[in-house]
C-alpha cells in the first residue's frame, strides 16, 4: 500500500510542478504578445492591430 501512496504523491507533485510551468508560460506568452502588438513610437499607423477589431489580412 505504501508504494501506491508514494506513486500518488509523486504524481500529485509532478502535476503541481507542470501547472506552475504552464502558468509561467502563459504569463510569458501574454507579455510577448503585448510587446509584438505595441507600436514602437506609440503612434498608431495601422500596422499593428487594435483592440476590438477582427484580425483580417494579418500576417506574422
């Protein structure tokens, strides 16, 4: 019985570790997307999409 309990504990620990990694990656992706969409000079020239508009004819 102790090996089953140990395996469950190891599995729970691994799941927690993976969830933390997913959360960190989500934060990184959101930061990178914010940087990509941002205009370099702060003036909207139309080259970057703005919020609330559909992303039509967009290429990356």
